[in-house]
C-alpha cells in the first residue's frame, strides 16, 4: 500500500473558526486573544489581515494592539475549536478512505 501524508496548515485555526461563526470578521484584522475585556493576555491566533500589521501568535496583547489598534479581539471558545477540529479530521478520514480505494 502506498504511504499518504496529509499536510494541513491550521496556523490561524482558532480565528478561522470564529470567522465561520461571525462572517463580519472576514476582511478585517482580527484575532483570538486571552481576555479582550481586560486587555491582557496573548494572541492565540491572528488572521492574515492582522498579520499584515506584524501581529503574531503568542504576541503580548498590548504589543499587538500597538501594531494594529483597530484589531477586533475575540475571546477563545475551545468547545468550538474542538468541534471544528473533529470536522476537519472526519474530512481527512474521508479523503483517506477514497485514496485507499483508488
């Protein structure tokens, strides 16, 4: 049997999940961050619009907001990310089953 390796770039996964739930975030600098109300914590995931300003994963929130003051901050929802991760894994499993048949 032929070996198959899937490479899935999920670097902006958390904020991508949030954009599926809230399409208003699409096209605007946004990030999932520690505690946006207290303005503390770190960036857990930034979308590509925020990255254009230099915002990066694990960056201190204060520095990220200095680089991109209009960035929209979203609190983390790990239940949503777990649900979406399961969907991705099911999709990859389906692809694997198709590849095994071919």
